[in-house]
């Protein structure tokens, strides 16, 4: 269970439909990550030979454009025998000494902590501080870490060659003004995570996704350099990152506004300037990675005392037509793909909707505290498609959910693209963000009438709606119940109020006709006016 604040390993795709553990998965992709990640870039150096050099976003972008025009070279791996030999447990025993945090004595409240190399992290990254337009390296040694080994191993660790850092995290007061909590971390490939107030780590974001679950290997672009602008105050901090892989080089800017006393969410404004050195079959912009093991609709497949286990409940999409689409996540024995095309997407994100302990009953993992993450384009993204990937998983250590935007048009060698978007991390409670009634829960089971034998092809879907105008409507209100299906046949539908909790329940019975896949869609209207989110679902055999 991932119930701590220190980030776990980067969350890469499961390679086959046969589920394996996160540890086995990540060990298995080390070799391919080495081949597909970026070259170690050499930043510019001042003409006088000092380690300080001029830096701004435009000149940084021009440099990355030049990098994309040059042949790709893979990064060098760490050569220290001690760090190279660290396994999962050993890597966790090497901890940054927080007394050595960068900026700890400054009054803006931000602190920089770094992660050691080893285990899965066989490559290092370069960190620079930017102040008054000048960048200088941030240098770290083994003396900046505590080693929690026995005496012999501790002595070996303290005397080992230190190859550099694998990533970093920022701490800042977000829950208590007198305590610097973990705010955001960058560790492994282009993965990063952040927290809103009262959250613990759950889902992740990535800088870029290339060819995920298509023919041939997925490519994992890597952030290899970070430039941290010294903050002027506590309101925000700006970070720049160099991204490169076989097919692309990029210059990223992250403007981060942390959660705090007056705001629950942490907000990032991201700009990605991408320069392509090769054609790309499928480019994923603003990719999100999460875990969904089971919920109310597929609990029967798992012998577990907990009613639900997931970092995210569903995918929320706000298309250009003003509707709101809710797609509950699913985990079956077959790979799932959902595509939602739009001409000018307003937002999409992976949301954790259950915010009560009773929903999960896990006193260690506390899934009710996992953040939701919303993506909103700032620049004009044009036409494209949201893709949701659901990979079969057997364990909660398997990050099996991916969601991202695929821009329309060919991505060709020598071309460039720029994307700007906002990431909002936090609770993002549905009742606070929409005037429509939202989907509070999705359940599924055997269809037909309880207490009698029913045809095995009958399935029942139960969708509970809450909020919006529904609490003010009478039980005898005439609704327009809109249900469509791609296969099989709808046997019956009912929509009624549940007096016990004031939710309204839509029940759909469908004869699946033994179809392997059925797309379902449902919403409620008063006349022609929608009053609920649009629920969509993908039935993939027995769940």
C-alpha cells in the first residue's frame, strides 16, 4: 500500500494483460527505460569559465530545439558499485537529511530535498538554482544523506562514491503554517506528483506519453535537468525541466501555487514546448496515471474485506458542448480502451469521489485522502481525443489506469508543438464544482428479479445520482430517462428517489446477449434540460 508521503517508484505501464506487481513491473522495464530515455545534456557555461550562466525560458527552449536536431544519445548509468547495487529496501534506507535542505533558512517557505540514485533509478538528473537570470548548479554529496544500515553497511555507504541525485521534492506549508509538508516530487522518467491540503500521495502525472499500449514498445521521455527559480515569496515557485527521448526534446515550465490556509488545491500552470526528432504514432499530452483495483461494480472479483480499493474513482470529461461526462473506472480480465473525441476540450481528469473512511475501510492506505487531478487547456489545443486505458490488475500496487489527450494531426520529425494547461490537485468535490447532479456511485450485478433464477446474460447496472436540483424535486416528478447501448438490449429502466440518503437511483437491466463488449450511456433530463452528468460505461464480460 502506498500510504506515505515519500514518492514511490515511477509508475510505468504493465507490459502484458497478465498482472504483475509494481516491483516486478518496474524491475522489468529498467532495460527498456535505459534504451528509451534521454541523453545527459550539458548546460551552457559562462564565457569566463565560472559555473554560472544566463538562463531564461526562451533561450532554454532554443537550446532544446537544437538538441532535437542532433542525434540521440542514451544517458550514462551510475557507476558507483554501492548505489548501483541498492535494491528496493536498500534504497529506502538512504534518506535525505532534511537539515541540509536548500532554502531552509529563507522566509518564502520552500525547501528542496533530493532523492538518491539506486534501485530503479540508474540515471541521475542535474539541478540548478536560477536567481536574477543566472543559473548555478545545486551540488549534493553523500554527506547530505542519512544511512539507516547496520554499522558495516553504513560505513560502506558513507565512503561510497556519490554519483548524483535521482530527483527531488519540494516542501512547503500546506496543512500547517509552521510545518513544511511535502508538496510536489519529480522522480523517475517524466513522472511527478503533488498534494492538496490534507491529501496523501495517490495518482501521478507525466510530462509526456509516447505510443502507450500500441504495437511496439512504449517510449519513456525523461526529465534530465531541472532549473528551480529562487522564490520571491510564498505564493508560487517556477520550475523548468529539460525533457528528451529518442523521438523528442522539450522545454517545460511549471508555475506552482501551493495549497494552504485559504486554498485546498495545489495548482500548476504547465507549458510544454516540444521539438520532434522522429515521427510519433500517438502522442499523449498531460498524461495521468492511477490505480483502480475494485469498487462497487466489480468487488465480486476480489476476496477482500475492504469495499473499495482505488486511487481514482473515474474519469471526468467536460467537452466543448457544455455537458459533463462521468466514466467510472473498471478493472476486468481484458484490456480496456475508451476514446472521446472533441473539437475543443474544456477539461478532463481522474477523480477520487469517495471522501469518507467508510467507503474504503483502510486505516493504513486512507484512500479517502487521495487527490483528484484536473487538466484544463490554457492554450488552444484544437481537435483531438481523450484516451482512457484500463489495464487488467490483480493487486493495488499495479498502476493500471492511464488518461491523456491525443492531439489531431500527424506528429512528424522536424516539427514542433506547444501546449499550455493547468493541473489542479486536491479533493475537487463534485457537489462544489457543478450545478448538475453527479454520479455518486456505480454498482453492477446479476440482472433480473431478486429471489428467482434469472438468465445469466442479464446484467443490472445501478447508478446513484446526488446533488444538483434532485434534492428539491418530488418523487412523482416526470423525468426523461435517456439510456443507450451499443449491443445487447435494454430490458427495463427505473429512476426513483432513495429516502434513506436522498440520492436518486437509476436501475438498468440489460440482456447482454453474451456480447464481449457493450458501451452504455445514461443521463436524466427534465424535458430537454439535462439535470445530471452523462454516465458512460464499458461492459467487458463478467467483471
